[in-house]
């Protein structure tokens, strides 16, 4: 993980469970509730989670990704590997993101579920 700075056991034991339901699971929950009928359900990709004012500035994109990652997982990472190594990790995230800024802006997008519902 950090050229031996963190043990493989510590690396392998770090997990942030995330659950993102499929559109079918979303549909099943709405229908099981019985209060609504789905008229239309659509999933589309669009909109970047990276907030940048200058998308052509690779350094700004790198910073935005590191800040975004740190805001989501920073406390957990700090608690797991310590603040000093956590700081190094997020600096490396920023460096790598800066190198891949264009690809990140093109490929890192939110998935949106749009449902048209009516009362059942």
C-alpha cells in the first residue's frame, strides 16, 4: 500500500462497505410498499462529483478528488492507519489524480435514478 509503510494485514482489513441498489432492487422496494406505481424508471450517468472551477487545471482536479475522497473516508483512514500515513495517502491520491485529471473528468460521473411515480 505504501511501499511497506503499512502492513498487508492492516491494508487488507480496511473496508468501507457501500451498497448501491440496482434499478430492479429500487423497483422492487417501491412496488413492495404498495403506495406508488412506477410509470417510468431510468438510470443515467452524468455530472461529475468533482467540483472544479477550472477543469483544464490538472492540479485543481487532483486537489478536488483528494478533498472529495478525504471528506468521505478521511476519518476512517485516519483511525485505521494514523493521521501521518493518512496525510501521505491523500497527498498521493492528489498526485495521481493530477496526472490523470482529464480521464477523471471524463469517466468519474454520478449515476442518477429518475423515477416517475404515481399514487397506487
